């Protein structure tokens, strides 16, 4: 993580964005105190892929699991009483 002052960040923004795209995290300070963080955006396709993988893992884990003869509707109704 690299810290850089606001004035310098303004003058070197293109360079800093390039570094952030490569994975570096840059903290922009104002009067010596952290004010903002510059990081690369995650690709929405990556998030979608991660979500689909999670769903697949959950489906795999539930295989072979049963409620021991209980009916899901009965359990729901029991919880409402």
C-alpha cells in the first residue's frame, strides 16, 4: 500500500490509475490524513463466475441430505405457530 498526497496524486493520476489496475493499492492523503483509496475495480464477470461456483458447491453439498421424512411445508407451518 502506497500513500500519496492529494496534490501529487492530481498531477500523476494517469500513472496512479495504471498502478491500481495492476493491483497496487494507493491511499490518497489530505493534509497527512487518509482521504481516499485507489484500487482496481473487479470485473462483473468475475463476480458472476464466483457466484455460479458457490451455487454449484452448495448443490453438491446438499446431495444425499434429507429431512428424515419431514415435509418442508409442515416445518414452515410449524414455525408460523
